[in-house]
């Protein structure tokens, strides 16, 4: 259950934002080397634009994605860059998307229809629509709902593999936590949120002095265009190697203490609407635009008290032998036995649960909000004390959940340190993710087939 208590999934928000993030979820690695096609037959297969390991990307796929991105950029009011530049950016994103999906599948990850439907339902609710209204909106934007569903499925898969691969590489030291808490205690003003846009000119791994100079020149070219009145969003689409490039570089609203200190130092010098000078980091050269600033809400500033829940569960996983339907039915039978007093929850957990908590009768102890994956927490929060849930699906399998107690208390020092670790982890996450994507791209076999690529 250790992974259940620590894994976090991002919630997918609006249809437009999610659709855009699907198209702009990865970094661009156009400067990296690829394997050129030497076969004359490759020139004849003009419907294949790239080979990614053992899979292909077709001209039709690229054209469909191009049309979708162009529609969204127009809807955002972003001036379209040169079509060849946009196509180059987009193909690189499709390549790194494909590499992530391949890795996820190799690791046995999958998103079934039940989980996908729940995600789409949440997206509709967050947009204050029924699922049918949400579907109609997607189709009015020019995207088939069936295709949108599969894009969301892929996005969930990619997010899972990124979380798993990147999370293990982020290290937070005790001294970092101490420094953060000391800074928080001495801060006189309330927390701020900032709305940022971002252009990244990436430096290749193990770059030579000449390569670094060339990338610096590219960043300076962007700054000169901005000073001459260039549109930040259009320049981001054209030049940026960041995951937000196809959204015009838009990062969106972030709590100021959850972004890298290097960025905080730069934006503190800016007025709303201004852009920064070039910022150098190990990843490359950054240019930021401060689009807005506001005070963080009380909830984001941190409540003095939190509700804890003492909970236990039974986890059963589907596999090649036992289907999901059979797992659900088994949990229904266990629930009926427990509620009819024919068996105890503790005994059923010890006998059937696949989680490490089985030896303790499925007990997880006292947990805080955010300690479990969203599917588990949402189901748990709906239960009354001593009530047992119906089967609940999460990324780990299917659960029966029982709430034993609830209490509200002041945040302890341990909890404050845990919260500080999470903030520091978020500060490091973006750069760690970009590093991982670059490594993944480096070890992915890519062969361009089209002459114009």
C-alpha cells in the first residue's frame, strides 16, 4: 500500500485545456540526432513520416494533428507560426508521445473503459456540463468524440509512466525542508499566485561550448523579437522546446512557492505583462512572461486544521487468469459476508487482500487528504464511519474500503514537513521530467521517412 499512499495523479480540468495539454505535453528535442533513412524504398512510402522503435507515424496522423492544433491556436487567439516550423514541433511531440506510450505498455500499464469513463465524467462536471453536453462541445470544436476518448486514455497512460519514472529521481534533503520552513515562518506577506508563460531553448546533454553558444544565440533572437513587439505565444510555438510550446508557452496559474527559485527571483522584478531577460538553468535558456499575479486563497495558504481518516481496505487485482468482472463479483461477495456477520473485515483482508496491509487486517492507519490516489480518496470521503464501500477501482486494482474513525486536528510538525516536501518536490518536478524525457528521446530509435523532414 506504500505506493497507494504516495502516488498522486493530476486532475484533468477543462476540455479545452486538457485537449491542448495532450498536444503539448512533451518537450521538443529537434536538435537531437536521428537515424536517416538510407533505403531508396523509403522515398516511395510517402504516407510514413517517421518510425519510432517498431511503430510508425503516418502523414495522415500528422496532418490530422496539425489541423487540430491549428484550430486550437486560433481559438486561443494565438497567431499561427510558419507551417513548416509548427509541423516540425508537432512531429517531435508525436515521437516522444509514442515513446512514452510504448514504455507504459511495456510496463503493463493500461487504462480500461471504466476508468476512462469516470475521468470524462469528472471533466464534464468540472466544466459544469452533462456528459452529453461535454461531448457536443468537443465535436463542435472539430474533434470526434471517439478520438478524444483515445487521446485522454493516452494522456492518462503517459502521465502514469512519467510519474513513476520521474518521482524516483527527485531527492529532497532534510536541510532543504528546514530551509523552506524557516523561510515560510519569516515571510511577512501572504502567499502569491502567478500566471506564467514560458519559452525554453534547451541545451543538449553533454553539450559542447559551441552548442551552448548556438542555443544562447537562439534565445537572444527570441528576446530581440519580443523587444520589437513580437507576440510571446507565437514565438513560443515557433522556438520553445518546452512542453507548453503548442499552448503558446502558457503554464497558467501557479503558487509562487511551488515554482523554481530561479524563476521566482526573475518574476519578482517584473510587472504584469512584462517578460524576463534570459535565465540560464542546467536545462537551457528560459524566458518568462508574467501574465498575472494574485493573492493565494486561504485554502491554498494552508488550513490550521485538517481532517484525518482511519481506514482499512481489501485489494484484489485482475490478471490474465482473473477478469475484472470476476474481481468485482468477489468483492461484492466479501462485502455481503462481512455485513451479514458471516465473516469479519479483518479476516477477509488477511485471506484475500493483495496489499501489504493484509497482515494487519487491511488497516492503513490514520491518513491525511492527498495521501491516497483520487479514486480511493473520493470513495473514502463519501463513506460514513463503519460503512463499507462497493468495489472501487484505482490504478492498483479493486478495493473494498471501510472507514473506522475520523478526527480533526491541528497540523503536526511532521505533517508540516511532509507538506514542505511536497512543495519542494513540485519545484523540482518540471526539470526532472524534462531530463527524463530527454533521456527517453535519446534512447528511442527514430527514423524520418519524409524528405521534407
